[in-house]
C-alpha cells in the first residue's frame, strides 16, 4: 500500500456543514412540534382522519434536509434531533422517537433504494407513499377499536398519503426558495 498517493475512496466523514444543517432544521422542527402539540393533540382526539391530514407537517423539514444535503440519512437524523429536543414537551413522550423517525427513515430508504436521484418526481412520489404507509401503520394502534371500519381505515390511509405528498412538495418548494436565497444544495 503506497501512502504517498491520496486515496481515491470517498470519505465517509460527515461535514460540519451537514451536521449544522441537520441540527438547525431539527431544532426548528422541534420548536414547531412543541408549538403545535396542543393543536395536533386536539385534532387527534377529535378525528383520526383530521390528524392524518396534518401529520405530514413533521416530514417537511427532514425532507428539506435530505434535499439540501443530497443524503438519505439526513432525513431520519433530522427527525432524531427533532424528537430528542421535543419529546420532554410532547404528549407522546419517548414514543415521539419512532413516530418521527420511522416515516422519515422509510422515505430515506426508498430514495436510496431507487438510486438517490433527488430531482426525480417519480422517486419522491414513491418515497412519500412509503412514508405515508409507515405513518399509517404506526397510527393504527392509537385508533380506538370501536372506530375501526373499512371506510375509516381507507380514509386515514388516504389522508396520510395526501399529507405526506404535500410535505414532500412543500420541502421541494422550501429548498427551491433557499437555493434562490443563495443556500446551495450539495452536489
């Protein structure tokens, strides 16, 4: 092994810029999560479908982090930062970790499995669908068994798909606005 020549292998280290972006977006998301907790809790108690419609708000900033950094790992990492900062103030407590991390992990893994082409709308539709199904499966144990019906379950799934798709679209618009303002996505 010749140590005089630099290695051609890509670095596995994460840059400070990437970590700062993840931390900043995670902190902003935590503030929004805590601020919206009374509203989302009221909606959840009133209607599972209503809560499914607003649930996608928690995926906007993790998706924006993934888009800015062009890294599928930025999605669950941003959600982890959000959960770590917000769980003491959330009704869900420690359950906030899987509630936030698993859907963003599903989106990130879908993006990775489909080739990490960040600009592809088709890949983002598939990724949003995987995040929506994950959110849907996580929410099933919370829905009262007395309310279970085929129409309710389909309505909740549809609402999750709509809210997650909207979150992905908002994340794309946010990254476009940041790019216009001079904050450039990686690579």
